[in-house]
């Protein structure tokens, strides 16, 4: 299954980020904890080189504990600061301010030696579409954003939000990158809802999800839908259609409806805490 999606506004957004990066001390990148590497835009590493880096494993409540622990270790070993969060519920949010200060302590010390006191840390918030950036900013900024009249949402351009005397955030639009070199990356991003569903074949996507779950969490589907375990992914969708009474005229099984049920259950967390990929562990 091939998935590519790079609408024109993303080129403009990337240019805007390149223009603003010189003002920035810290890049805060949100990734989806269920597929942290696939949801990490490789262009950000080039954009943010020579900047302090903080990765937020967002939607950590939807990912497996084992996966969260492995990815935290993976990114920390590569020199990133890492915080697991759920921006919707606020879990993990209290750690972020202290982690920002820790990540930027060299800059704060450098400023102090030059006699510059209380200059706020300027952080750029980046991430792919639908990773939860706006929810994070609303949750993190709280009343501070409302006081300054900023209402982060579907962000069309650069937007500065002063959190407090210590931190200013630059909100940016969610962007992907022009070409997914590994087809599996595009498929996982589609599963997470970061690619426009209108360009996707949801039946094919559900088949790919079944394959991944069979590899990493073989019991999950049978337990959720109370069906017999099946080897063949299409048979799994047929069984879901049967037990959920997804029927077309003439009592024919409605595979598309079953596929949509499976995708919705995965995206909402009703299937359980699931991680779609794990770091390669060297022996």
C-alpha cells in the first residue's frame, strides 16, 4: 500500500519555519507515542541542528508502557530530552517547564555571564498533522494564551504565545515531508490519522493494521470483538463484520464498515494501549 500526501500549504509552512529558526533556542517536537519514529519528521533534524531539542511523546496513554519506555530510552541516547505526555488530559504536562529549563541551561548560563537576565527561552513547537500540537499548546499555555488573545487552533501561520516571563512559544502548522522513503511510514501515519482519510483506501489500511497487530499484539482483536483468531487479515475483517452485524443487501458482509470500526477503535484507544513500532535493539 502506497501513501503520499504533501499539500501545497506545507511547503509554505516549512519556509516560514526556516525563516524563524534563527530566533529559536529550543525545538519542541511532538511525536505520536504509538509510532514515534514514523511520526518524527526527518526535515526537523536539519531545521533544528545546533538547537536544543525536546521530544514530547504525545498520546502516551494510547501506547503500550513497554513501547513508551523503549522509545524514551532510544531518544535520550540520541541526545534529546524526552517527556511522555497526554496533552488532552494534561498527564505529564507539569514536567515540561522544568525540562525546558534543563534543556536550555547552557543558554541561560551563557546569558547570565553576559549580564543578560530574564530573557525568555524561545521555543518552536513542531509536529506532523493531527499529532496534538494545538491541544498541547492550549493545555500548556492554559490561561496565559487566552490573556494575550492568542487562540491556537488550526494554525495557518506563525503565532507567538508568551507563556510566562521564562518561555515564549512559536506555534507552527503541522507538516509532513515531500516523500515517504519507506512505504511503511506512510501507512502508519495514515493509521494514526495524520494523512487525509479522503485519499485513503480504508479497507486496505485496516488489513495493514491487522497485520501489524498480529505481529505485536496477537490477542487484541480476538479479545475486543470476541472472535476466533484468524491468520488471514481479510478473514479477520469478515469476522468483525459478522459479529457486529455489518451487512449489505442480501446479507452480504460489509467489509468497509468493519474496516472503519477497526480503524476508529484503534485511533480512539478502544483496542487498548498499542504501539505500532519499536526501536531496533542491537544484540
